[in-house]
């Protein structure tokens, strides 16, 4: 048997890396998942944001929305797949905390 990737779950008091989610967050704890794939890709799955590093943590992107993409129908709310795009960003705060914990 061969593992495809490594998954770790972390519990925090609130979503410190997702300000929009934190505004209305009413739970006692917040869970976030970090996945490392065999090819070195790192993915953080938040509740409102996902982050990815395809080069083992050197550069980061978050999954965002391309608002220039128009709906498939006039006045509709169904959009083509290419509306979701990866946008360059700093490493997520969760990755920074994770690396601090591993020192």
C-alpha cells in the first residue's frame, strides 16, 4: 500500500487567517486541514479560502474569483469554470504557524 499524500487537521479558537469568515464565526473551535501531496504541493483547506503552493512552500496562491468573467446567460448566476482563478499571495498565516510549531 502506498500513501498518496499526508493530511493533518488543526483546531484553532477562530479562523485567524480568514477575516471574512471570522466576522460572523460563532463556533467554539475552527478546524483547518493541511495536505501535502507526493509531488510537494501543499494545500490548506479553510472554510472560506483555499491556498496552494505547487513548489513545496516557495510561492503561494489563493483561490479567488475573476469578476471580469460574465455569466453564461444574461442576468444569470451560472458562471463558466474559469471564473475561479489562483491569485498570487503571501504564505497563509496557518503555514507560518505550522512552520513555527515544527521548529
